C-alpha cells in the first residue's frame, strides 16, 4: 500500500497539467501518495469591524453627555450595553482600552452618588488593570504611578501558547510568560494571520494559565507555515513536527523537489519526466547468428546471380548399334 507523504508547494498558483504529471510520476516511483497539508481550522471569531468600533465609541460619548446632564441612570444603562457588546466581541484589538474607558466613566458616575464610593474604587481598579495609568489630559497634572498596585504583579506562563504565536495582553504584544496584575485582562492570540483565541482572562495569582488555544497538528498547514524555499534546501523552522514530507519549488519554469523529515531537509533536485522503457536487446549469440545468416544469404544471392545454382544440361548421348561383320 502506498505511503502517504505530505506535499508542500513553495510557490503561489496552481499546478499545470504537466507539472502535476511530474509530481504523480515521482510519487509512483517512490511507491507513495502525495497529499496536501491538513487545512487550518476555520476561525470562530468574526472579522474585524471598524463600524462596530465607531458605534461603541459613539455610545461612550453618549454616556458622557448623559452623565454631564445629570442623567446618571441612563448613562449607566448605556455603559452596561457597551460592556456587554465588548464581551461579545473580544476579537476587537482595542477592546481593553474601550472597556477601561467604560469602567472609568462608570466609576466617575458612581463616585458622585452617596453609596457608590466602594464600587467606584473597584471600577477604577479594573480600568487600571486593563491599561495602567493614563497620560494626563490637557491642563491636568500627571497621576502618580500606583506603586501598591504595581507591587502585586505576578509572573504567569500561558502554557498552550507556542513560540510562533503572537500573544497580545491588553493590547501589548509579548512572550508567553508575562508579569500581570491580578484581575481581568483582555487576551488575543494570533497564529500568522489567523486569530486563534480572543477573550477575557482573570489572573488570580496562578503561575500557569491555559487559554484553550488550538493545538498545531503535525503535517498541517499550521505546522508547515514557517517553511520557505531557501537556497539549496528548504528553510524549515525547528518547530516543524511532520514526520515525512516533501517540498516542491518552481525555478526557471521547472519543478524541484526536496525530501524532509521534521525540520531536516535534503537538497532540491529537479523533477525529470519519466523515461520510456528501454527496447529489449538481443543476446550476443542471436546477433552473431543473425549476422551469419545474413552473410550466408548474401553470398547465396551472389552465387545465384552468377548461375552457380543452375542445373547443368546433360551432354548429348550417341547410341552405337553393332550389327555384326
């Protein structure tokens, strides 16, 4: 039974009919079947929408206007709707800042109410966890850093974020090990151009957090994504885990193929069209016999032409009859 080997095409566009025939012939020669890498899973998050961001910012402006008009209840209702929408759309890269702004507006409203001081402090803390101290607005003095809060930072490792992933926490990119304040954070994980995780994670002092990022399947498009054509051999990242695969590139209109095992690859070699099977050769003795027969035949022909094979005429016979004396 042919062995399945993953085929990675290191060029854009489709294979031509002749190129596909070359690849099929090479697979047949190796008693193998070339298969495409497993596709990446479809993202479960909607595409980025600038219209949605503008609508949220518009509702924040509405809440400010209502608050300044002493319509605190209506302003808090608008802010509650903003928070719900941000939780339903964690794919927005600016969600941390928008949510922090929502918390600060709600804190300002609650601080002016008789029984709202405790909740206002909690909302300010949640906003600080999401974006830290803000730069002062024009005409305001700078806020001193909250040293008490900063001292509570803890080192946290995100166990299912691999090296090639881009981890964003509260809008800041970095490695899979981060120092975070306790509280709720906005987290996004990008793998290439794909958003593989987006949500809100609460840091509670644990040293390790698992987000639920999809694993990279060996021989999948994600596994082979870091591979490039290289020069003499394919350039494969050390993270590639595919057991056996081949890479094909197009150079000067011709195809070249290299065999790989995990992150180790051999040199590219051109794919040549299969040669027709050689014609059967006569054994030497048969050639000698045929040549001898041909020589005899030719000699015979010459002799025949010369009349050597004509039957000679019988000489005339004279009969003598003796009749006595």
